[in-house]
């Protein structure tokens, strides 16, 4: 057969996804496979068995990342495919696992058909992408890329009081393969979109051009508590009203900047009594954009708006930076390869910005990187209701396969 | 001397206020005299001593209201002056006590000058006006007027788990004078404004024409939780945004109805995570107006606004009635008497609506009633910073004295 006619086996991929979903399965059809938990160990063990069944050597690095390299004909830097197997506590079957198992299916397809690549082809499952138990998200990929030291990672304490280092030993995944030993030629990650755009548009393949940056701000509004009945409307310093005005203006801010998102996730007032004008309101804003200049523009506009509304409402506002992750552009050449593969395979595709963070944004700092998105039904993720169809997985995995082959090169048999 | 030249003694009134403020005094200069507490007992004991020193018989009724009647020349229904001695936990020296002790000063002045009224003149201190320990506010006056039975009052359980009946016995104020035995000819209450209007305008006397009604609503907004990064702005069901839009519109609602107030006192969102669009927001609204038709109009407008904004924001909203107290008009004739007394005494005055609830609104249901307001500095109350000047108290007590005399009639000696 011609290499261009090569396709993954959808039923095999789907079956593996089903089996993986049994590790940490919850009664509602979801998955709870928190990083380094017993369920995570079960999922890891299953994945390692599958890799060994392909005749591959499994490497566990110092932070528990699971890595296997299928040798190429030449001893060069590998094309690396990866994602994660951990989930949030109320997770689904697809977030992370779809990418790891699509990578596994690529390796199985090549092995089955006896196809040898020029560059080695690697597959990695990173430890603790979600940050649900240990709140440092993308932890394994950060260590892999040298952004966190091994010692830093081991010392991270979880919400349950456990230490990463101890839990790695407990579940048998405290490996000795050095973090940073691999510098990939390129990194590819397939992932569910976790948003509704592909599903709404009926487009099977999203090509991630950039991973969103985010700025998290906390606004503390301070006014004066007073009697709700006796204080005239024009004589108030109402912290709740000022905060509500700011939050109500977020859609307007978002619509003034292309591809901007702005969300209030927390909002509380004090003293919180029905007949007392609140003296304090505290809320958070999550600003996201895939473009650094636009993200900065959103923050600047937001800060100006807070000052304008606070002044008009006769209150004071303080803004605290809770977090900032810069937007990460994907590699234009890798993006182009994915796009031409999708075209050649006759899958409609769309370039897009990932609104969520992924291991790929860490890898993009050390090697050419891009992502393949497949549709999430109704845009739902981090939920037992998370779902992508077998056809969506098939399309994504075939694009992943041929992108990897183009980047790694095929050795004629 | 002519009766029209009669004046209260400011220094004596101020001194009594100072002494009363020592009962339950807090280190910050405030007062904590929660109903039926040890401090309340001390305040009551002091008040009863002062009444007995005037030669009056003190009656304690079945719910602990303290009552003394100075006989008139005719055996008719008394003109009753009253207010309360209990405070909130972080209270001041004036709220309630100013009215009771101004009434005491009226009796002292008449006694000192040997002036006999035609109708008897009564003075009452009602139990638990604040509702701070036992959350049924205006409890004593409600029992006095037959709106609560004695048995109902005894069975009220406080936030600290105590029962009113047991605490009355514990502090020695479980009296046997029957509630409802007195039907006043008229009721007068002097009180601090607890708002800034008189203080801002520099007017010493407020004449309360009506006591505000209130409608307390709780709004539960239900949307859908989703990812703050991956969910497009136009595809959200953001409960926090819809709730913020409603709250931000409250000043507009208030300004469309005369003398309307609208306040959001509680506001919370769920799940309350910085990067998750909230699926639920719950907030309260306190609507107040002294006019029943306007209060109803405000509620109707508010409900329509909630529906309009919820529909536009793609969320559902449910509105629950938490409480309703109808506005209470004061007696026009008593209001006129107060107004002409103020004019005769050369005190500038203004008719106004009380934005807070008072025992007077309960008494107004059984007898002609009106209130005299004196300025609160900066409108502050329920705070150690609560303050009214000796001059303000003097003016108020003189207006109270002459209003009582006109209503009771003076027996020429």
C-alpha cells in the first residue's frame, strides 16, 4: 500500500479509550484519575503494558512522565507526540487520554504495517497536566522542559497534604530517566477542543495556531456599609453596585478586542446582609487572548474601566494580579503541515486559538509545536458528559499520523 | 411661667444618656445592650429607678415592656411616649435610648414644674426592638399591640439558643401586667434619623409622615458552568453576568420612582472558581418606599427587569419573597401638631419618610401615631460612631414635650 493510504484503526483506538476509561471510572460514566492516585497508577500500568506489547522500551523520568521512543532509521531528535492521562476529579474519558491513545494508535499502525520513519517517533504521557490535586498544572511538561526543577516538583504539596515525591514512589513511578534528556525535533498534541466551535460549525479538525494567554485579576472594591432604608441613593458608597457595574461591562470590553474573552468567576460581598449596603465586594476576572498585544490591551482597558466606574460610584478599587500566562504561538510550519495533511485527507479544518492551557504551550518554548483539536460535543469538558465521536477521533488520529510521518520522514522499505 | 415657655433641661437629659451608655459600654465608645442580656437588665434597672424616683408606679408587662403612667386630671386613654433601650451588638448610645430618655425628661420637666395634664401621660420602653438577638424585631411593641401573643413571644428562640420566656425570668423582667391592657390616645416617638438627610440639610427636626415599607426579594439565577477560556462570549449562559446586569440596573429603577430605594445586600456565585463561568448566582434586593403603590410599582418593575435581563442573558431566574412590611402612614393630625409645635418653638423642620422600621409603625395600627426625628451625624447608626448633638436632643425633646402637652391638654393649676 502507498503510505498516503495509511489509516489508523478506529475500533482499536476506541476500544483502548474504553479500557482506559475503566481506570478511575465513576458511577456516572465519568473518570476520576487524579494525578498520582491509585486510579492514575492503574491507567499508567495499562498504558505501559500497551507500549511494551509494541516492543518498545518504556522510560519513566524523574517526575513520572512516561516516555517511549520508536527508533527511526537515523539517530536524530525525535518527533514527539504527547498529552496526559490524569483527569480532574469530575472528569471525562477524552480530555488528555484521547491524545495519548491517538499517539499510541499511530505507533500501533506503523508497527502493524512495518513502516519505519527516518526520525525516531516518541510518545509521552505527562504527569499532572490538570493541576487538580497538585495545583501546579502542566507540571510534568514543565519539568520535561526544564521550567521546574525535579526537586521543585517533588516538593509540591497537594490539596490532600501529600507530596509529589512521596506519591511518585508510592505508586512506583519515581523513575530515573533524566528530565531534559530529550529535546524533540517537534511536538504534536491531539486534544479535544473543550469548547463548542468545531461542534457548532460541524468541522472535524481544528488546527491550533496559538494557545491562549491569560491574566487573572482580583478586584477589591471598598465603599462604606450603610442602612439600606435610610441612606439616599445619591449618598451611597455601594461596593456591590460598583462591582456589578464593572462585571456587567465585561461583554462590552470583550467585544471591543478581537477574540477576547472576559469572565467573572468569583464574586462576594461583605457584610452580606440583606438590609446593609455592602462596604466591600471582591471578584475575579479571567482575561484571555491568543495574541499578547491584545491580551495586554484587554488588561489595560479593564484597569481603566475599574477606575472610571469606581470613581463614578464613589468607591475605591484595588486590583491584584493573581496570575499571568503569556499567549503561546504555535510553529507556523507545523501548523501548515497539519493543514495540508487535513486537506489531503479531505477533512475540513479551521485554524483556531486554544482557549485552554495544554502541555503543548510548554513544549512550544523548546521546539516547534502545534496541536490538533477534535470536536467536543456541546463544548463540554471536565464533566462525565464530555464526549467526542469515534469519527472525530478517527479523523484526528489520521491527521496526527500523517503529520508525524511528514515531520519524521518515511524510510522506504 | 407660661406653659408655652416650658423647656426641658438639656444637661439633665444628656447626663442620663451618658449614664445609660455605661450599661453595656464597649471599649470603642459604643454600646452592646442586646435584648434581655445582662447589660439590658442593667439598663432596665437604671430606667426603672429613674421612673420610681419621679414617684411613678412601674409596670412590667408579660413580655418585659417597661411602662409608667403619670396620671392626668381625667381618667382617659393616655398619650404614650416610647422607644426602646436595647441595641444591636455594635450599637451606639442614641438609637432607642434617645427616645426613651427624652420621654423621661418630659416627665421630669412636668414633675419639676408641677404641671398636670388632662389625659394621663405614659412612657414605655419596648422589649427587643432591634431583633438582633431574637430576630423578631419590634417584638415588644407587637405584643403590646396584640400582633404577637404572649406565648408566641416567650417561645422565640435567639441566635444564641436561648428562649425569650426564660431570659425574661432570668433577668427579672417577666412581669404580669397584661399586654394589651393599655390603648393609647396617641403615640409619640423621638428617634435619631439613622440617615443623613437632616444632618446634610442642617435641619434640627424631622417629622415622620410615613414609615417605609419594604419588600425583600431573593433572586436565584441559573445558567450553565463552562470553561472561561474555551467558551465564546456569545455562547454563554453566565449566571454571574446576568445577576450583575440586574444589580447594576437598580439605581435606574430607583430613580424612576419617587423616594424609592433599592439595594443589593447579598451576592454569591457558584462554583466560584476563577476560570469557570458561574452556573448560579444568588442575590438579594431590598426595596423600600413609604408609599404602598410606589413600593408595589418598584417590585413590579424589578420583576419585569429580572425577566428581561435573564432572557437576554440566556439564563433562568427565580424570584423568592423573603419578607414584606407594608408602608405605614403616620396620623396626619399628630403630624400637624408636631409641625406647628416646631414652628412655635422656632425650630426649622421637614416632613420626611423614615427609611428604617420603628416601634411607631406597630403602634400606628392601633392609635394615632407620629415620630420626631433628630439629626444623626453623617447619617451613621448601629455603630459606635453614632452621634447626635446635645442641641439636637434639646430641640427634639422640647418638640416632644409640647406635642405631648397639646395632645394631652394642660390642666391649669
